[in-house]
């Protein structure tokens, strides 16, 4: 079955600390992987995506993610978070022949001052 | 470009009333998606249009829901009659293709009382 698991519903980190949000997927074909961010009351915005090539992907706002095929993971990282990073983060997977993305349940990031 | 524009941003209606949500995709985008977001079910794809043609409406919950895309710059999602369980945030997203970056509108928060 195709699925995306974001095991952490909430994560709290101190401002300036590093961040890693986990994403594991199950997908029967070569995956296309995405991370989106949703600020309160807003729509979703693409942070980064992986289709092929270098498994370490750089995105906007200082985020990066690493695709690890052997672990079926696509974890999102940031070396130093800012209060403005407080939001909900969604991981999604799709395929080249499939328009429908499979979405994770999201991880809410809380920043401690 | 102003991005994907949805209207209204908020809608409160009584059970049994007809509700129409509107979406203007980004000019030049040929794929359009309607999503529903709830706490319980997360993000659900309701319907996908490609070049104004509905490709997949299997996510539409029931016959009370209908969607149209009369031209490349406008789409509607209609609920008739509305029920309290339809309360959710409805997002419209557009892209240049099924597995390219999807740009989301700010959503319509629907409350059915």
C-alpha cells in the first residue's frame, strides 16, 4: 500500500537549535518526494522536492532534505531554526505516472524562545 | 502573478444550503486540484482537472459535491445541500503538470451549522 508516515505530530525546538523532521514512505515505483510548509491560515508552500539525482536536496528558507532509498526516508533538516519557522510541515510522495500525491499527516513545529 | 486566488476566504452557512467555492488558478497552469483539509482526515484530494477536463473525481465524497472548470481561469466546487460534516478548509491548487510544484490558494474555511 502507498503511504507516507510522519511519526511526530508535534515537535518543539528552541530558536537557534537544529531541526530534523522525519518522513517515511511506502511507494511501489520510483518516488517523487516533496516537503510543503503551511503557516497558520495559509495554503501550502513547496519547500523542496526530489525527483532524481543528488540525494541531498536544497530548498527555500534554508531547509534541506536527504533521500535515503534503503530506509525509504526523506527527512527534512535545518541547521538553525527561527521563530518564523513555526508552522506545519507536510511530506508527500508521488510518481512519474501518477498525478495524485500521497500526503503525510503533518508535523507541527513549535519554536521556544 | 497573484497566485491561486480562492473566494470566499470564510463561509458560514446553514445546513441544507448550497455553497459555492471559487478558484482562479495561475495563468498558464493546466492542472487544477481541489483538496479538503480536516483535523481527522488530513489533506484529501477531491478532484483533479487537466486542461479543464475532470480526470479523477473519485475523491468527491458523494453526489452532493460537484466541481466544474468552464475555462482555464476559473473553477468552482459546489456542495448542495451542505451538511455540518462538510465543515473543513477547502484548498485549490494549480500546477503546470501533475508532478510539478503545486501552488496552493489560501483556502476557504467552510463552517456548516
